[in-house]
């Protein structure tokens, strides 16, 4: 809720305010459990309460989102550790402050606006991009919402957004700031430069034995052999288990018959709707309709055009209000009927047109169903095998013995390091990838490990069969690598020293062209570069070189990193051009909008902090402790 408020932490001002807001909870929390509230109340802000159910639902949703990103379920302990429990509490308390202020202003939202906002939510839209009532109801069930609870929450959210939009609407960035940033971003410079690379230094040969030995001793950790582990694995995935050819034609036919609604393009109707403030008003209008007054006349009497009341061509499941949908699809084409008990308020609807539905044939649907059934069956098979493997392991069998008994493939991976590379430094394919390796290097030989869940719904069972400890290699084992490393380091040092000496001469008055000629290269130019030039991978200058080019005035010289290490860049700023500000110039409007949004975000957060500061805020620590698995807020 209130996405703008949640995104407002991008600016430094917003982050400071949010930090103060979070810290303040430590002060509010000393009140302990308080009287005068229901057992299901977690917090109060002024006259507005945050229920335990609201908090629990919001926390579980955030934990689920984090868990999906992490690839594993998040526990309450995990949520407390990263501060998620307090973040959710802060968010709900902030929303409650806005809601409390909105109540004092008697802000509201019309039923039609509420219905259109819900219908426009992409989350609830089906394949055609229209509102899907079945999807809507299923998602609410999964989230633990009733339809009435969701509508009430959505209404409160839209009311809060009215208040937020009032505070931060039409915010304009100060023109001097826009102009200054525009000039800063669009300032251009012309740079002359040349590259100092290996050709600019004396050839680096092979180190003598004493030098090599000393280098090896000084950098021995660089050549240390990592710990290696050997693994035994059983990989279960739906892909390896699925077999569409095993699905009998009779089963596919039965599945088609049971899911015929899925392959049916539903009838669609164009519906017009007049909403009323009360049932009595709607009843009176219905009586006018029965007496011969036309639907259009009823609309005109209320200063409504047909465009105002047109709900569009929709299937029954696309209507937010289920009572309106049922009435519209029960009425004859051209008929107008009253709906006095609609959840979003009484109304009269008229069916303007009817578009027939259609059914996809079995022949068209069969490949789709067969594939889906095979995948579901594979998933079930994976779970059956999972249980069977666990049973065998519980009986003391090794993974190799389990694989032999159940006819599964057992894979041995010999000597793999934690980074996934083998003894020769090349990558080793490990089922489950980094997740398996990370856990395997926390385990040991003889330990029974929990399987790793894969992204495709499968599992990887693994065991550590051998451990080769990390060790220091001898010089003889790594002599070629040590020589190559010494040469690379020596080359980089000589290039650095050469570039430093050239810069000193450049600062002393030598020309860039003469220095370039001295090292056997030529001067290049980069014209019209901006501060963003270094982010362009195709540009000649590195990010560091661009930064150095903007570090001084015209005539400024510098020694910078090149795109290719260990090369260096010697550069000179030949020209500086600061553009005049032109409001319609490319990027000016985008910059103005970005600054305005950042200011608006900071205003919203500051306003919310003000609302919290002028209202009594209480946290029921007993309820908080129960919901988060602790006795005190963290």
C-alpha cells in the first residue's frame, strides 16, 4: 500500500527521517501492554488501530516475498534478524497515521472508483488483460483475505493516497537546482590522451631463482591449494521423471471434460450501470423504470452521459461486483434491471449487447492437457521418490545404496572446490549448483544432510564422501603460475612507474605529443564527453579516466586507469563547454520530473513523521511479542 511512500526512502533526507521513525519505536515501546484495546489490537495511532491480523498478514506476505527471492522459506527468527518485523510494524503505523488524518478530514472514495481501481490491478487480470473474478478470489484466499476485508483495505488505501497526493501533488523542482544539475550533467569536455602499456617499458623477462623464490614466499597465499570435497548425489527433477506418453487418452479426455470452463471463451456483455447512494433512491428509480421511464432518461436526470456509466464489454468473471455480474448475465439483451443488494452499493444495470462464447475443441486442448498432466504426475513422482529416499536413509542406507535399490542415478563428483572448480581449475558441473556446494562445505563425511530444493521443484540429495584439506603448494607445483604472476605484477609496477614519471614531465611543461612519441604511440582525442561517458563500454576512456578529466579546469592533466589493466592513460583537458539551459532541451524535462519526484517523496515522509509526532502512538508489546516470537520488539 502507498507505493510512493514505500519508495520514498531513496533520498538521503528520506533515509534520515525513516531512521528517526524507526528509532522512535524504541521510545514508544516502553509503554508495554496497555489498556483500552481489544485483544487483537497491536498498535494505535491517534484514534486508528492496527490489528494483530493486519500485521500478521503483512509480515507473512513480506516473509514469503523474501523467501522466494532467497530460494528458501524464511523463519520468524530470520525476519527478526534482518529487521523485517520492525519494518512491517513501522510501515503499518505510518499508514495508520495517514488514515487517522484522513478520517479527521472526512475523506472518502466512491464505489465506482473503488471498483475501477480493483479491476485495473494487473494482479487480478487474466490472459486477455481484463479483470478475472476467479483469479481475484483465488489470490485473496491464498493471501488470507475475505472479499469484504480486501475491499475495506483497498478503500482505506485509496483514501490514504488521496491525502498523500494532496501533500505531494504538483511539486515543482526549484528552477536554479534544475538548471545547475542540467549544466552539471551536460557539461562536455574535449580530451587528448595516450595509452601507456607494456610497449612503453623495457621487456620483462623471467625472474632469476632467488627473485622467484622470494616472490613465492611473499605471495604464498595466492598459490595455496583450496579445500576440495568429493560428493555423492541423487538428483530428482520433474523433467527427468515426466513422461507425457504414459498419460492414457481416456485420462486426457476426462481432464478436458472436468476443465471445460478453462477451454471455454465465455459470453461477454456490454453493460451500463447507474449507481445510487441508498437503496431507497435505487428503489424509486426502479419504480420510474417500471412506469415507462427509459434507462437513458434516468441517467440524464442524474447528469450522467452513457460514456460515464459504460462498464464495457466484459465476461461475467470480469465484474468486481458479483451481484451486478449475476444480474447482468441473467437479464435479456436490452433489458434494464435493479440490483439493490450489490456489495458496492445499489444500482440499476442495462444489458446493451451480448457477445456469444465459444469452446476450444478436445483436439486443440489435448497436447496442452497431456503436457500439464505429465508434469503434475512427475511432481507427484518426485515427492513419492523423496519420501522413499528419506525412508531408506532413515533405515541407515547410504545414497549409493538408496540409488541402487530404487533404480535411481547416483552421481559422483570428485574433488570440487567451494567455487565450483576442480583440480585443474575448470568448472565442475554439480546438480543444484552453488546451493549444494555452499551446504556441502558446511557439512562433513558421514553426516546426513537435508536435500536442497531446486528452482524447478526438484531435490538434490548429497553426501560428502571425502575431504581434501587446503594446503600450501610447493614452488615446484606452481612454478609456471608463479612465474606468470611475477611477470604480471612486475609489468604492472613498471607501467605505473613509467606513467608517473611521464605525468611529472607533463606537469612540468612537456607536450603530450612529445611524450606519446617517446613511448612509441600517438595522441588520441575524445570530443564532447560528458560525466556519463565512462559508463559507455564502447567509449575509448575508462570511468576513472573520465572522472579524472572532470577533476580540474581546462589544461588539467592526469594519470588514470585504462579500461585494460594494467595499462594507464595520460590525458589533458583541451576544452570545457558548459551548455546554456534550455527548458525544452532533451533530458531537461526528465531531470525536472525526477527532481520533483524526489522532493515529493521526501515531503511525504516528512509529513508522515509530523503526523506521528502529533499523535499518541502505542505498541502492544505483548501482542507484538506473540506475533514475532519474542517478548520485546527488536
